[in-house]
C-alpha cells in the first residue's frame, strides 16, 4: 500500500483534475490532500482581497467535497514559498508519503518553488509528478518552425487548432469513486473559520464547483449562440462570468470545451474553433504559453525590448483620478467603478480603461497592471499581463500601427444609451441619453452643474503625443540609437 498526496494550488475542484485522477488510480493506495496558503507571497504579487476571500470559500467547499470521497484536505499557512517547501517536506516525512501529485504553475517564482520541491523530495525518496493541467496542450508541443513560442495569436491559434484536430479535444477526467475511510486521519488542520469573511458579492459569484458547473452549462445552452453579437456590450448580461472560477481552477479549460461540444452536438469542429467564445479560451491558452516561454513577463518586463526606452509620464494626480473613476470620460470611469465595486470588469471595458491609461494619460502600463491585479477577483498574471501589454502595444498585438481606442467612440458604439455608464456613475443618471457620452455639453447647454469632473486631459492632444513618442522610440530602436542621448 502506498500513500499518495495531492497538492492543491489553483485547481480547487474534483471534476477533470489530473492529479486527483492519478492519485486515485489504485483502490488500495491511501490518498490525502494538502493546501498551503502563502499570504506574504499573495501580497507580494498583488493578489486582491476579493480573490483571496473567494479562494478561501471555495477551499471550504472543496474540503467538504473531498470528505465525501473520504479524502482529507489538510490546510497549512506558510507565509511564503520557502516556508511552504520546508513544511511540505515535513508533511511528507510525517505522513510517510510515497507519491506527490500536483499541477504546474507557470509564474517565475512558482516554477522555482516547484523545481526545489521536486529536487528535495526526490532526495527524500518521494516520487514527484506534475501535470500541465492548466493547459489544453503542453507548451512544448506548440512551437513555430524555429522551435520557439509563437508571439502572434493568429499563428498560435492555427497551430493549436491543427493539433487539436489531429489529436482530438482532450477528454475530461471524471470524479474518482469514493474511497475506503482511513481512521488514522480523523484529526487534521482545516481551513480556519477566521478566514471566512465575504469580501466579494456571493450573489454574483456563488461559491462551489456545482455553481461553476451550472454557470458553464447554462451559458453554453442559453447564451453562447449570441455571444459573438453581444459580447462587446457591457450593459448586457452576455458574457460567461466564468473567469473567477477559471482563475483558481474550479473549472478547467478542457471542461469549457467539453461542455460546449456536449451542448452543441451537431457543430462541426471547424465551426467549433471559429466560435467567438472558444476563441477567448484559446487566447487564455496563448497568454499562458507566452508566460512559460518568456519568464521576463513575470518580472515586470515588456515582450518588446524598445519599451524600456519610453519615458512614461506617471502623473499621480491623473493616476488617482483613473483609479477612482473620476477622469471625466464616462465609459472609462464606469469601468473603473465597476472594478472597484465588484472586483470584476467587462472585457471590452478592460480594453478601454487600460488603453486610456497608457495611450492617453501616458502612464506606465505596470502601474495599471498592478492596480487591476490588486482588485480583480479573477486576477491571473498570464491574462492580466498579456492584456495590459496588448493594450500598451508592447506585447503581442500584431497590427503595425499603434492601437489607440477613442473612449468617446467606444462609448457611443458599445453603450449606446448609457445604460452601463448610468449604472456605475449615479451622478449622470439625469443626463439625457443623447448627451450621456459627453455630459458636460449638456451641462453647458442647460446652464446647470453636474457633480462629475471635467475631462482631465484633451483627448486629441494626448493621442498625438503618444503617436509621436511611440513612433520616435520605435524608429530609434530600429536604428540602434539611444533615445536618452
């Protein structure tokens, strides 16, 4: 009889869990589980209070679900990664663990931690096995002709879809059967009730794997057909709202693909991969492959080298106005207030707000990236970093021009009647719809004051400045010159 340990991290589920499946293959093996919280590391990496709270509640749910399988989930708090390695070694020694199973994490510090864990536990006689469970396909299998990672999404998508066509969509692992109870594990460290403090809206983000499963199923049945038409309109309830569950692994990417296929029985694989929603799942995959292949993305560095020659204008007054949703640009402010209130923001509005910070306020994208991460309930380094670098035009955006999103045009196009704006900016609820995108024009016309700030910048001037600076920096970089000389 062997003792198998499952080390849970950002994979708080039972269904389609590779490490759980492998640990439970033998009916005679004893199986236990462990979660090690690292508060100092979370703080260091700007993990939001909402995400931590959401994680703890789902950890409690996971603990209960595992008990139904007669698998005990042990909980320990180690402040940082170094302490977590020491505790893991102690735990394996104390419980005489033979095999450790876990899923890879791809951030730089986490990869270093896992490397040390495998090295030290192997010396201790423990067999350590990790799995690429957070990916649809291992990054080692999706390479270009030079055996390097793709930097352009369209080429990446072509390669990974070809691979999935040929090898079929990965199947999901079912939940293991209930195991024989182990009387030796009646006492264990559980998640402390002190951690149970709702810092997120549990009505919008209900807790538990069943809730995530139902949300995924309902989206695939009732919403996904209209997703391509409605996904850019923040006033509509048209998105899946699954990102918090994906971020801590309450559901998997494989499960998303599998559910889509189950609910769309007659869909061809060609139409399947052309689905706008599946495209978003592949974007998620793309950003993970980038994070793995370019460790500098975990170190506050841009994908392109010329970015470090930009002298960002980090105006703190402007940055604070952006954070608080008081820039005088309604669609930007509504988005930031949505983020501050819910810990979540509609994807189109994430693009608008991030683009505005970098391209119009000309503030370092890293400042925005950290602020998003410190507030998002679905904060994920790969996706957040990838999105910010895309918005800043220093990442994977393949267009030859500098993409600048005009907040006025975006507002008129995607929040036509100002429903989203009025929801999050109550000061503007009495402004007529035809003026909601430029409320100060109405204020001047009616000769009345509104409790809403004037625009903090001139959009046209900011656009010209950004285009000029970016063009100059890129040109100098190609010539091998130093812009500071």
